[in-house]
């Protein structure tokens, strides 16, 4: 069933500054998510982004969950079009290919997806600089490990943060070993917890659960086991006190606001767009009390240099 957000606010400020609402033509927006908007991680971030757009533009916003095939996506887009939707966010990599086909039928709608390849004038694919995000998370894991055994539970092998995390651990702690396991699914909690048991056999004491639906359950189990985590997508420092050493934060909701404003100004770029720390949509979250202050200062310095020069510390001569 098509769901409509019914919360309206009168805010005139959006994430890039003040917006003159008299000039905004963006009136109706749609969101498609592959699973749910209540996963507390990726899906929830997209939902919050839509709420912010709704607040800033006083727009009608519709969303559909469980959008995993081209057939259901096409039907949802048809419904959105009947509602007058102008801008549609497909909250995941899978939507890029769908939109490259469906977009031909609806040239008056702009389609936005993530981590894919956009090939039409009315499609945009946004890609986070997740390699760098993973790198700084890996530095923290390499710094904090006492066993020199670090784990990562990723969903997909293509995730750039996997290599970034491995590189970050190695840069900070050449003696550490990184074990990477894959669930094959963003939301398979049971598989993720089984893989956590596997990692425990290697005496891993820091784990980076880089998924959606399973990140929180894994962190909760790590807390119960007296182990440590690197949070993913959201700042998850509130999940376990000192358990979450820091988080690699993707400010998806902020990015949604930026995209909406660019669209309303007619400056939204088609094709593939990379975003990251420089645009303020990636960040490092709060640090645990178990992370030393001098290390935090070191990471802050490297992050500042990366924002300026675009080079990670392992690439600086």
C-alpha cells in the first residue's frame, strides 16, 4: 500500500542554508526502499531524509517498502506519477538499473539512486566515498584491539568500505589481522550472528558490522560478550556505552536535503556523483571512553588533511 507521510512543518532552512520557499517548485517526492524504513540504519536514514525534505519544502512525500524487483518498482513509480511525484529516491544500488529503464517512460520525473550507474538525463546515482569511511573506522579498530585480531561482517563483496577498513587497520597496526566475512544480505540478522560466532573463534575483539538490519543486533551481542564495535551508517554510540569505539556515519538524510535543494534550483547533476567527507555527508561519530585522546587527535588531523587534499594517510609520501 502506498504510504504518505502526514507530518508537516514550516521550516524554511535546509541543510545548505536558508531557502526562499516562494521560489521552490518541488511539491511531491517519492521514496522506494528494498526492505523497511524501521531498520534503525540505512532505511531509517532514508526515511529521516524524506522528513527533512517534507519539512523544508512543505511537500507531499510518499514511500513504498519491500521494493526489490523491477515489476513492483515499475508499479510504484506508476502510482507516484499519478500522484504528481517529481523526484523519486531509490534507496539502494539495485534501483540504478531499474531507473535506467523506467526513466525512459517518465522523462518528467528525476530518479535518484545509490552506488550504481546512471545513464539517462533524468537519472542520478550517488556514491559515498565509503573506502575512506572504512579506512578511518579501520584505524580505530587497529588502535583499540588488544588481541591484534579484528573482524568485519560485510553484506556484499563490492562494498568499498571493506578494502578501506583493511587498509586502515594495517596503517594503524601492522601486527593486526583482519577477518572479513559476508552475509550476502543487508538484513540477515541470523547469518550475521552466526558469522560473529565464527569470528569469535579467532579471538577477534573488535568487529565492524557493515550492514543494515543486522548492525544493531551484532553490536548488542558484542556488548554482551564484552567486545567492541565500529558503528555503521548511524552514530551508534548510544547502543552500548563504551562498546562502540566510534561510528562511520553516512549522513543520508542530509544528502537527501542537498539533492532536493539542487533539484529545486535546476542544478541537480545527472549521471554518477561521488560524495563524501568534503561535502559533509560522511563523518566519524562519537568516540568511546576507551579510545585514547591522542589517537582521536591523530585521526582528526588525518581527516582534516584528507578533506583538503583528497589523500588518505597511507597514500601520503
